C-alpha cells in the first residue's frame, strides 16, 4: 500500500472505481469484438457500427449517470447501451434479431433501445438522437425529477442543422442536457475536417453553453469531466457539452475496407491499454487485470450463448405492433 | 344444322410445353370426321398425343403440314364443326380436345372476337342474378355502357325471357378445384422432389366463430393459453378421421395407410419440424397440451425425421403472410398451409357488406395419394370444422 | 354565449385536456404570448403558465423532435406547426422517429403526441403556405391522421387525439377556423377512425373531409332541387379511415366520388377509390371519380387560387358525369 502511494500517488479510494472502468471497458470491447466475428461469419445481417476505440467515452460518461437519467445515442450506440446498464443477454438477443430481444428483433444494432435503463435508442439518422434528448430533458424538467438527458452525437452531426437547433433551445430553455460529442475525426468515409468548418468550443460558447474538450482515450479523465458537468447540470439545470477526441479503430461499419483512410487521429491511444497502464502504475498486478478481463469475456460469452438459443423474431403478430392502440389500423 | 368455321389450335399438353411438332395428319383437307376420330398426332420432347375431334365436322384447310413445329395456341387447321357456336375449340358438350390453352393475344388472322359487352359491375351482378343475357340489353350510359337501371328496365319490359340463375355458391367456403400437374404423370416413386406429382388446392375459411370460440375458451381454467393453431390441428385430425384415405404415404410398393394419426408442424422460420403423435380420437385439451409441450421452435429437428407424418401443417397466423406453397417431398402425403387471418367485407345473406375474418388454407399433396375429389372433400371438411367450431368440438 | 367557432372549440379542447392531465404541454412558434398565428391557443398561457405553454424558436425540426422525446419520457405534447407547409422541416421527427418507435422498440414505449398542422388554400397565401399534404402522413404506418370539419368534431377529435397512445397528425383547415357551429354539451365522444354521415341521400356517395365538407353540402342542397340526392360522408379521420361507413353508403348509392382539397393525383382519394374498387366492386354502377386540386402548386393570384380550388361547381359537374 505504502509502495503504491510512493510510486504514483493515486488516490487509493478511487481504485475500486478504476477497476470497475477496466471491467466495463473490457465488456464493451469484448461485446464489439464478438459482434465483429459474428458479422464476419454471417450470423448478423444488415450493418453494424462498432465503438472499438471509443469505450472510454461511453464508460466515462455513463459513470456520471443514474438509472433515471436518459441517453439518446447514435448509430454507434452499443457502448452507450451497455454502459447505461442494458443487460447483456437482452442486448445480444436484440442484435441477433431474436423474439426475446429488447425490441423483439425489430431494431437490431442500429436502433437498439432499452427504456427500462433510460436508453432511448441508437438512431439510424445522423443527429436523430439530439431532439429526443431535448424532449426527454424537457420532461425531466417539468416533472422536477432531477434527472439529466444525454444527447450523443458524432463529429459528423456537427454539419446537421438539428444540432444548432438543439443547442439553441437547450440553452434558451435551460434544459438539463449533457451534449456528448464523440469526435473520432470521421464523418463516415470523409475526414471531418474536410466537411466541417466550425469549431465546437466556439459553437458551444456562441450558445452560452459551458463545455469541456478533452482526449477521449483516458476513461478517468472523461469520468471526472462528465461527473463535474452532470453535477453542474443537476445544480442549475442548464445544459453542458463535452467533446471527446477518440479514435475509431475499425471501419465505419463492419466490412468497410477503409481504402479512403490515409491519415488518422494517430496520437489517440487505445483507451483500454491506457487505463491498464494506469492501474499497473497504481500497483494492481497484471494477473488481477487479466482475471477481470477474463471474467468480462466469460460474462459476454454466457450472454451470447443465451442469445443464440433465443427464438428467431417472427413476422407472426408483427402487424399488430405498428400502433400502441391494438387493432388501430390494419389494412388488407 | 349450320356448322361453325373455326380453328383447330395447337393444344398445351403440359405445364412446360410451349410448342409441339405436327407428327402426322390422320384426316386430310376436305375430309369429314366424326366425334372422337383422331385428327392429328402431336409430338413434344416428352410425349406423343393424339388430338381427337370434339364433334363431327370437316377439315377445311391444313395450315401446319407434317414436320412443322407450331407454338401452343397457334392454328393447325381451319375446320367447320357441326352445330357448334362459332367461337372456341370446344365441342357441343364442352369437352375440349386438350386442356384449354390460355388465349394469348389473338393473332391477326383469327376471326375477330365478339364485341365486348360494356356494363358496370353492378349491372353484371344484377343480370347474372336475374339470368339476363347482357348482350340483349341496351345500355344508356356513356358509349352505351349498361347500367343496373338498364338491366332492371329490360327485366320489367320482357319478363318472359328471364330465367332465374342457379343458386349462387357460397364463395368463401367453396374449395377451389385442385389442379393436378399434368406435366408429371405418375412416374416411378423416388425421393426426388421433382418426381412427385403435386396437386394444389385452396379454400377460404371464415373464422369469426372460431375466433369467438377461442376467446371464450381462453376464459376457461386450463385453456387460458389456447392458441388458434390447436384448433387448426384439431380440425385436421377430425378431417383425417372423416377421410382416412388422406392418411397414407407413398412407398415403392404403392400407397400405404398409416395406422395412427400423426401431424407434423413446420415452423414458419424454417427451423425444421416437430411431430405431434397419435392424435386420433383425442380432444382439444390433449391437442393443446401436446402443442404446448413441444420444445422451442429453434430446437426442432431438421425436416425429414425417421418416422415422418403423412400430413404436415404450417401456419402464418398473426402475420400478413399468405399461404406458402410448399411442395410435398417423399414420405409426405400433404402439407396444409394456413395463411394469416385477415378481415374483409363480403356480402351477407341479404347482399349487405359484412365484415368477415378469414384465413386461407392451401393443400399441397402427392397427386398419387390425393385425387381432386379427395382434396376437395378433405379441404371442405377442414373448412366446415373451422367455420362451425361447435361441430368441431362435438365430433 | 355566442355560437362558438372552430378556433374556440380547439382552444377549449386544449384547455380541457390540460386541466384534466398535467402531462399535456403545448409547443409552437408564437403560441403563448401571441396566442398562435390563428388564435387557437389564446389565453392558455395565462391559465397554464409558461412551463406548459411554450413559445419555441423558429425551429420546426427540434420542436417536433423534442415532442417525440418528451412523449417517450412521459409527457403528452401538442405541437403547433404554424403552416402545414413547414412540416417539411419536421419530417424526420414525425416519420423516422415518432411513427416507428412503438414498433421498432418492440412495444417498450409509445409516442402519444399530437402535431397540429393548418392546411388549405383559398386565401391567396401562395405556393408555400397553402398545401394539403395529408397523403404523405397517411402513407406512414404508425401515424394517425385526422381532419375535422365542424365545431363539434374539432373539439371531440382534439380530445381523442391527445388521449391517443399513438402519434396523431391533427389537420386544421385555415378557412374553417372562423366557421361557427353547434357545440354539443356535454361534448360528444368521437373515436379516431369513425366517419359521420353529414347528409343522407340515395343517388351518389360523396366522401370528403375538411373544408370540402361545406362545399359538398352546398352542392347537395343545389342538386336536391333537381331531384338528385347526394349522401355526404365526412371522413373526419384519414388514417385509419372508415371503410365500413363508405362501403355501407356505396352499397346504397352504387356511385362514389371522393372530394378533397388536396391535389387529386396520389391524394387520399386515390387510396379510397382503389380500396372501394376492390372491396366494393360489385356495388359500382359507374366508375369511381375523384375531385381534387389540379396537379400544380397553389398560386398567389386570387384568380388562379380560386380557379384551382375544387369548388362545389366542379363537384356538381362530377355528379352529372357519374349519373350519365
Ligand atoms: C441523416 C443521415 N444522413 C446520412 C446518414 C449516413 N451516415 C450514417 S453514419 C454517417 C457518419 C456519421 O458520422 P459521425 O456522426 O461522426 O459518427 P461516426 O460514424 O463517426 O460515429 C453517415 C453520413 C445517416 N444515417 N443519416
Ligand atoms: Mg465521427
């Protein structure tokens, strides 16, 4: 104990939390890696966007949230779903298109949602989650429940007008929103710097929204900043923004050959490696880290096996689900 | 009796036939023939077929000499048949020399078709009900279109010419006639799919009473989870009991009766099938319990189990899917495919629109085991049980 | 009290709904202080306060999108889009988010929101302030679309729309805001999807909604003196629409004209005609006709604007054609 303190001077009280980050990031990494192989093996149809390299962002931000807080995510939303507390079997059942999935196999990866944990959905529309978070924040505010809504967007969405409308109304109405920009440098197949001329810190300032801009490869730093911002939001009810510079380690979607990719946010590190070195410096043994990672792998594998054994989603009954009111409008 | 000039056309002798070769004329130009005489021999790569005269008459001119290949529905000869109305290939009693060929756009040299009678749907319905030939009615609508009022005026002006139409058949419960596939006449039985002659038939079933019954039974203790499919299976079991000939399979030795009633269930998602064993004489509770006891669909075995059932059932209840036509494979007698329930309006007894709940059932069968009559009877039995579930439960 | 107008009925319905259920909130441009461009929300700010009656920036996309998120989080938002034409800027929220949520999320949530859209021309508002775009929404599974034409229905359908668990597109006709009429007391309950027979008749069925209802009734009155009796059906709901009521009427008259202000081609009438030609085929004693606006944008000029409007004279001409 004394040795740890002498070497790196970490706050030992933080250690359980840091180990928890380690575990959560490994779970997300493992989830995404397994999805990559399942996709390559043809077990998942459609397209999936993985958040490998951006785990610290999801884990760090969600560490600041409570169950009653809500989050509206993007097409790259697996990390947010898991970090917000979605059960892994429920998650995989959905991604594999099973009847017992959270969305009965109708959303798959790109729209995955779990209302029970305040996950308002990944979104197939770039910028689509922003207004949902605004509305959710309005509901929190009117109910006076003290909850915060998180509006996730990628750097590509800076070019969507809806971001500007969202920042304006959030500031104007003093809504409890945390805007989170995962800036991985890419807008699909174009470098964002080639398609965007604005500067996010300046934009936030223009709307009078306090913001933080930091590397997204350090989970502890992300959690600290997000925690302070969320506390501030809970304090005065006004919105905040956090921009996290991350690295999209894989392609835009699985199967992306990335021929367009010549330069990159090369100085961004793998957040998992980053965090492991911190933990080692803090005196955690490599064996302990490996053990936690192994346990995470086991947890993911178990959930995946449950999901594989699920019942395939079925067109039977699907027509009756178009409306919340039963039998509202059924043609033919 | 005045004869009618017309065309002898190349018949369509099989589903895949597009053309045939004139192998031999057995009746020369100018020669008379009697009903049933062989006129010409047609060859395809599969068979040789003798075309018989549907009625007596005379060959006026041979248009396709021997050795010539002629597309289906194109003329082989001009002929005059005794006492036949001018249009068509058919004889007096309506039996055609070959299955009626679909009338593709008429080549220019055929006699022009009769002018079409232009009438509104309601006028047609009114005329059909009153037995009025629309060709005799003058239309007062745009370009002479016959309207319902024109038919009514005609009927009141000339009551003597009107004869009541035959009682209309209830359209919903009438099984569509089975169509055996003529391209596959009884070959040697093998396991190969294409080698099994298939027969398809379809019926529409009104299930309002069935749905009502299901809802009522779900309030009974022990039947809360009663699914529609249990009632479908029960109706099929009762129908097999009523028509034991349906419960046979084809083996190299021919048709073999199955001593007990097993029903296969095909999962819609293609995961394979499961078999409900020995349902003969069992009631709804037992059938429902047997279905509930089945493992999850995904763990169902691959199709083609060791001891397959003669009759297999699949359904798309609760979905928009219509019936799927599944070909029967070796070891199966028939597949019953139930489509999703749908609502539609049909006229009630008074001709007023009434909302009905229907589903469609398709029968695909091995044509060596099911002839058209058995298919009709079997489907009619299922239809009756489903439309009147009291009978189903009482039987 | 003076006879109420459509605008008063809407106002009263909003007020009653807000009084009955505190989850109901109003969002829109100039709806609070100003009372709405057409005066529908007048007085509500004073009664319910600025938290629940919210003036928004001129940001249609975020207004509609926030309503979706608010509905998913437990509110019952009612959005006013100033003119239906501006809904183009809010389509993502309505079509991709609201309409899909219940289905796409496996029934985990529904989106009980109302989007109020004033449609219709005839007031020289020009091409970008006059359109009737209801067919767009009726094409989207997951939405409901209503369009009342009377004072009573304006109240009743608004209450039904706010109570509905699904997203409802509530179309108000600009020309009808000032229309006076009966307000039953207590107000009638009208279910979404239920048509009304506005006038009985034996010769031709006219299916209509919105501003065309009045013109259809005018035509019916004019033709009655010539011995022709129109049966006028006020559809009230466009999705789901009352197939049974239309079919029942067709079964009596055997002739059907669908009459609406929306552009005729690919309009709501196309679906109604096609469906009746299918399920009502044997009832027809004449082809089904449609009377709608011509295939052109609305125009500013009074002459063009009124020439394009599907007037009762055009309906009468169609009646003569269908009876020929
Ligand atoms: C409105 C809209 N336009 C375009 C797309 C196609 N698209 C999907 S993801 C994407 C790139 C988004 O980039 P960013 O927001 O930075 O997210 P990232 O993929 O980097 O996580 C695009 C253009 C879309 N889904 N929605
Ligand atoms: Mg990006």
